[in-house]
C-alpha cells in the first residue's frame, strides 16, 4: 500500500523544580501572551478549592471591539493612554493566520502584522518574509512596529508614515479582542471600553466556564523523577532478552511516562472514554498503567482571552494548594490562540495543519517539582 | 535527584487525533458509536481496500446527539484516514459527509477551538 508522509509534531518535555534557581516556569507563562483557555485538573477533589477559585481568571474580563481600523490602535493618544500605561493584549479574531491577515499588539508594545503578499505590497511598511515559507515562494510577510519607541510620536517621520499607511494606503480593519493590565491601580478596563464606545461597537465579555467532575476514576501513578523512560524501557527490554537485567521491572511498575500522562490528560479534557478493552471494536484506549483509583476528581476550564499575569497568579495558588493537600499531583493546562502571530515572546507562530501552542504543568507536592510539557506545531520555533 | 531535564521530540508524531463531525442528508438520521466505527472502516475500505480497512482507529469519543467524534490513529496512517473520511459520501444508502474540524498530534489541543469560539460573539 502507498505510504504518505505524516506531518511533524514538536513536543517539549521538561522536568524541574519551582525552587530551582534556573527554573523557567515564570518565563514560560509570562512570555506566552495570547492565552485562550486555562484548565485545571485536580485528582482527589470534590470541588474546586477556594484558593484556586479566587485566583482564577473568572473576574478578569476583556473587550471585543468590532470592525476597528488599525489606525485607531496606532494613534498617539491611544498609545500613550493604554500601550505605555500598562500591559495591553490585543489580538484580531475571525481571521485565519494561514490564509488571511492577522494583527496583534504584544504587552511589550510591539504591533505585529502577519499579512499576505498582496496586502504587504500595498501597505508600504517594511517587514520580513515569514520564516516558515520557502525562499522563492513567499506568500506571508510579517511586519513589526514598535509603538513604544521614542521615534513613534506625533511629528516624527516614523509615526506619520505608519499612520498614513494604515489610513490612506490601506484601511485595514479587524475585529479585536483587548485585555489590559494597567500599571496604575486606579485605572481599570472600563477606560478602554469608554475610549471608543461612541464610535465602535465594544462588548465587555466574561470568561466562559466549563466544569465537570469524575467519580471512581483511574488516574496514572507518576514519579516526578522519571520524565521519559520509554526509550530507556525498550533498551532494557532488549537487555532482558539477553537474560541480564532485573531492574527494569521496578521502573515499569513505578511510574507512567510523561508522554502517556500527556495523552491521558488530553483524554480527560476531551471527556473521552478511557475504559476501552484491548480487543474492543470501537476503542482500545485505556488509562496508562500503573494507575490508581480515586473517588472523585475535578476538571475546570475558563475560556476567553486570559492575561499571563492571571495565569502566573493561578499557578502560584495551585502550587501552594498541592503542597498542603493530599493530591498526588495536579495539572494546569494553558491553550494559546490558534491564529496568534506569535507563540512565546516574539517567536513567530504559524498554522500548518494545526496551530497548536499549548503548555501543561504537572505539579508535584514533593520538593516542589514539576513537569512542563509544551506542544507546538510544525510552523513554530521551540521555546 | 537531577535538577533539570529537557527532552525535545521533533519526529513524526506517533499518534494523531482528529475531531470530526458527521452529517447526514436527512437531519433526523442518528447512529451510535459501533455503527460509526463501521462507517470509518467502510470509508477506509472504499479508498484503500482490505489493507486500508485493517488500519487501527480508536473512537475515543462519540456524541450521539451531535454526531461529533474524536478519533485516534497512528501518525503514519493519518493521511489515509483523513482522505478516506473526506471522500466518504454515503452510508447505509443514505448520503452523508464527514467534516474534519481539528487535527492535532496533541489530544489536549482538541479540548478547545479558538477558531470557532468567537464566531458567535454576543452583540
């Protein structure tokens, strides 16, 4: 039978401790700007603990503004009132990054445009070809404008040029999502809504919640010191065939592999059936071994536009909860936007066959250890 | 205990997951998960013959009301399953279509879909 090439996948597994001096958990969360959903899975829990509920993104609202011209976002007044006065997250929606134009403003004050060739040529702003395109067949370009640069103010050439390009050359309009974390606590998200409410349709949106509880469920047994031992296992299997090893038995029984746990967490999040028999016609998937039976677990998800500060806050709350409770471990998953032009920091993000950019923390009570699993697509750079 | 460990896996994915939705011409037609598995086998058989029909596919989830399913296939048979499902036009003498909504090597990614989330923003 013919064989077809299957798309590549990139998954990064890390094992570290929160208290380790080089731990990258903070940068992983704070550099991932556009978070679409946050999900926690807590085994041995009947309901979401109060400490986690309080730190959840529930109270963090955001705005959706319809048909907003880009010139409004690069306007000097808007830049000084919002971009420079806090961390502003802006992302266009309803446009697909592989076929359309996409725009975003990062909290660092940079405007990123990912545009197709026609738009790029009409626009007249300098950019560079997308790094995932073939050299002579470039169809996507990315344009970057630093809104907080000194040269970006009224009267300066750079500013006037950008305004002219967005107003007169090409009137680029998008539906935007906006979230804002002001530096000054007396300011609030309302200021952002009232700024345009007379001219454009602004909606204040709450995060959507979804929660479910599972009873008498098998969960994998995990040893935080054994991240990936499958390759290891096959080597040992080979040596056992030669009649030499005994230690492998113990390794196999003690813990599940990070890749198996990751798949299982996905099965729980998608509410899949994890009780398939190995000879079943419909489904042969089951919880990886070794597993343990727990009476109740909770899975809770918030969906919308969630700022990374909020997630960092939540990660801290979850860490202290895991440390002082009888949970064997807990998981926190953050999903990025499929059509965001960046994944982590200013690393370019593309769609290819799937625009995954998500990460999961598996948090252990012992020695504040954690596993960090990052799933990205073919058109992504490893963070 | 080791402080830090990092493993990057960049190969072809071992498993791929597809989120699909089944539609019949007659909107009242409903099938269950066993029939859906048979439909997948039929689609594979139609395009790739006997060897195609033997490709292992797990139906991780099947919702009877919306007829949405999550499938698990090995990375090397992804293209075959995807193409067979796309080209299926009829099941049990009734016209039908399968829409592949999401494909990913990470099952967790299928839990949310940011592309379709904001389509019905309240106004």
